[in-house]
C-alpha cells in the first residue's frame, strides 16, 4: 500500500495480524472497484464484475480463487469471519457505474455510497475487533461521510470519465449545469452546491461520532484516524473556496502523520476513560 493513500497512516496503528488483514481486504476491494474503472469498455467491465462475483463465491465456498487478491483474501475471510454479503454488496455498487452515471436525488446517491463505501467499513469491523451492535451504525455513517467527501473532491476526475455523482436535483437547485462543471471555474453557484454537499458529509461525520459504541474506542482507532484525515480533506476544500478543478485536494503527508498521531493519542485517552468509568446499571 502506497504512503500516498489516505488510509496508510490509519493502518499503521494496528497490530501486525490486523494490519496485514486490512491491507489484504483493501487490495481486494480496490481490485473489485477497478473492474469498471480500468476496463476498456462496458463489455469488459461486465465480464470483470462477473469474474469477481464468482471469485468471492470461491473465496467463501472453499473453492480455488483465481486472482492474487482472492487467494490472499480466502484465509483472512475465514480467520476474521468476514461478512460475505458485504463483498457482494460492494460488487453491486461497482456495477451501478455500468448503468446510469447520474443520480437524480441524494437518496439515490446514498444507496450507491452505502454499497461502495459503507460495506467496506462493515467488513473491517470484524478485523478491528469491534463486536458491539452499534458498530454497524458507526461504519455505515463513516463510510457515507468518506464517500461524499470523495465525490466533492473528485468532481473533475469523475466528469472526465463521464460521471457526475452530484445529485441532479442539487445542480438544478443551485443553477449549475454540467457544462459549468466542465469549465472548471468556481462560480457562486458551484461554490454553494459544493458547500451544500460537504454539509451533508459533515452530518455523516457527526452521526458516526455519535454512533461510536461505548467501550469500543480502542478497537476503532484506525477508523477514527481514517475519518480524521478525510475530514482534513473536507476542510482543505472549504479553505480553497471549493476549487476542486486544479490539483486533487490532499492532506500533505506530514500533516497526515500528525493527524494520525493526534487521533491515536486522543482515542487512547478516551479508551482509558471508558475503561475507568463504571458501567451504568439499568
């Protein structure tokens, strides 16, 4: 895994076995996502998606996986009891990119975000060791927050690939057309549109924080670091006046390391407080 990914520093805090497992899952999910992004055409993408449906079946049914990622994933899936359904949901989300590449409402977009992002969080819960039922809500909301942040950051890149993930009803509300987005100039309408989308992302970050299960802070340190780094991307977009049309907005590597260290320390402190706080009796 490259140091240039926003996930690298979040995984460093994990024990070796968990870190290796997370990297294995990340590599498999990336390969599934690339089934559409790196395909030469729709027919090849469809074949790749079909391959990954069969490959996940081989991973979980005790077959012989054919890909490097599948072979690495099989023992990890067994060791950590990873949820097969979440991998299948991820493939369903990736397949959505083969169809209409526009979403009329945010509710439509949320389904896509849930499938391609929240599902990965649900997979990771078992590796992190989070067994609290509330962990599901935490992972769902954090995944939505990260994906909406990604969508705003990658407006130009997605448009170059013929995709507009910003809800069509929001474009109309703020008087923005796809031609406006393609022009690459931050107009008042575009700034208001992107501010609106990031306000949604902030809401999901807040919901994730509220859903953090009591007593699970230590188990979810990696996820907390990931969320903090992505929230840093959100803040940098805002600080740039919503200019996402030049270079891709990233948190510089030294700042990522600082965010990881600060979040790690803060989360361990919270975990210590939780451990010392007597459980409430009903």
